[in-house]
C-alpha cells in the first residue's frame, strides 16, 4: 500500500464507494484521528471524539467526509461535567 496522502475534505454523495483520485471502485479502509474540539465547550465529558478518515486501498488517498465518532469505555459510562459560574458585572 502506498504512503498515506494529505487528508482532503470530501462532500458525501449518494454513495461513498469510488475514490475520486484513482477511480478505485471497491470502497475504502477507515482510520480514526483524535479531535480536540471540546476545548471551548461549556460542558465537557470524558469521551474523546475522533474523525473518521476514509483511505483508498489502491492509491492511499485520504478523505474526511465529516463523520465524527466517540468510543465509550465499557467500564466507565459516567460523564463528567463542570459547573458554569456567572461572573458579576
């Protein structure tokens, strides 16, 4: 398999099966890249989010179609939250 290429944003269509780069028609492999997108959220949880990246097994092209997943530890289903305090003017 070739070296992975830069990740390109790909707008999903009716079916995501054909590689736009090389026209390989038998689908994609997947990988997961950690996302730190919850830094500025007022309520934080213990789940880490991942980007789902599609990888063409023929040419190594990588695509981000906007899918995000979270894997929950089966031994720890508790979500941690923080308290938000309003500041006096």
